């Protein structure tokens, strides 16, 4: 188990460049199997979740050549294998391999996905999709076996029962080879839009209209393409809040359009953020805390909720933070209580009164975004984060980036 110490409190100042999006990269990497040739992906983040997906692709027979953030994947020799392997259990997004396998091979045997433990994350909506398409499904002891129907459906109109990002992506991937499919009640975030863009580039025919998409008969699939991964909006917001808490941080490479809703709320409530075409500058400031309730895109993202909880503990006034997506994403508020924050927690609501807590503590991270929120606390006060390897699942070169800003760190293996 690795840990990181922030040895001294220090004003942070400098520039960071935002890496490619983890949540866009994973479904796109899975979808490279649809291309029987070479795919060059640029700005692919160097993080552990991505490395696990690349290992799965190698296991399936793909040739993978990585040069830092550029990766060439040659799928010509890929073949069917059971995905009942340990690497699949390490990441949530491994379930995107299922519809790819169903399209290519008509079957899939796979371990149920892993990922952060942030509450109930069933895949019942995904299974409902495949059942509707006629697949036979056996689910037992953390294992799925899915087989092709005798009579394939060529056209369908389908509505998701739940607002699920993963199920929305898997619904699209499951129906890309149909003559016509209309899918409604989708929850498509910028990462899902990036996947649709990638699929259209390689030859599919998908038209997105807000929360509904239309899939039509596709052209021949291109066998040699290049694609650039979009910037990671959660990483961008992490550094924005870091600047608001700790100094002055210039963020390069972020896409403002992907994070305009939370940024506009911050500016409206007195936090100092400047925006132009090339960068976003976040400067230390005590704005007013405001109520937030997590919701589907483009509204307040659940992944940013713990980050804002830390910010509000050091802000002016009182607010309520309510988590509506995941039922086990409130740990950061207990951590804040332990360092002197004025917070009352009731179920999935945190009632916060800003009072600038300043105790130095050792924290244990329980999931990726929890770790990121703890990093904001210890960058503000000093302290230690255990389980630092969880940060490496989604943040590229994080220690290097905060060191560029002036943080004095000690990494412990």
C-alpha cells in the first residue's frame, strides 16, 4: 500500500496541463476491437485503469505499442477468449467489452466488473438490454455468460428504465450493427459523446439528439484510424478547486463547455475564476457556499461532489450537499469533521457551515474521488493520504503536477 505526505503547507502557484479523460478512454479502447486494423489513440492517460484495459487487449491477441500518451493498437490478430480473468475485476468499465464481444462473436463469458465501492452499482439495466435483444444470460457467482439469440433483431425502439451512463453506452454498443435502432432516456455525458464520435469515424452511423439517439445501417468499417481523447473534466475541476483553496493555478487543455455548469455556479457565488480560449485560472478566494444536489449531465456531477464538499468547508456561509446518484459517497464529510469542520451528516446529505478546519491528519482513501478530495485537504493543511494507488487509477502524474505547483511531497511505497 502506497501513501503520500504533504510535508508543509504552501501556497500553490503555476500551470498544469489536463490529461486525457479516463472515462472516455475506456469504452473507446474496448471499441478498437471493432476495427480490424490499426488504431492510433492520442492523449491516452497513463493511469492504472487504462493499463489494465491495454493488458486485456493484449490478452485477446492485440498488438499494443505505447509511447507515453500515444498508443497504437493493432487488432488484426485479436480473437475470442473468455474474460473470466482478474484484470476484468479491477475496473468498472470492463463491462464495455460485453457488447463488443456480442457484435463480433455472438457470445461473451466475463467476470462481473470491479471499480470503486461507492454504493449500489447493479448492472440490471445492462442485462435488461441484452434480454430485450434476445440473448440468453446466465449470471452466477460474479460471472456472466451471454449467448446469441436464434433470431436476431434488426430494428428496435428501446427506452432505458434508469438514467445510467454505463447502460446508455452499452445500449448503443449493443445495437450498432442493426439496420435501425432508436434509443431514448439515455444519459450521455461528454465521454459518451466522444465514444459516439469515435464510432462514427470508424464507419458507424449514430445520430445523437440530447437524450435520444438513432442508429442506422453503417458503412464499411475503416481499418486504419487516428483519434484524440478529450480532456478529463474531473481532473480539470480538481485543479480548479485546488487553486481556489491553495493559491493560483492555471489550467491548460481543459474544455470549458464540459464543466460550464459547476464553473458558472462558482463564479456566481464569488469565487475567482478567469476563463479564456487557452486556459482557466483559479485563484484563492472565499466565495459563498451554495446548495448542490448531484444529477445527470449537464447538471451537477456526482464525481465532483466530494471536491466541492472540501471547498465549502473553507468557504463563507452555510449549504447543503445532497448525493442522489450513489449511496456511499459521503465519507469525505466524516474526514472533514475529524479535522474540525462544522458539518452535520444525515443519510446522503451534508449540512456544512464554513469554518476553515486546519488539523493535520492521516487519511485513508476509499475510492478514486474520495482520494482526490483528501488530497485537497492535505494540500491545504498538510498530512498524509494512505491508499494513494487509488489516485493512480484516474489521475495521471498527479505528484509531478502538484510538485510543479510548489507542493512539497514525499511518496512512500
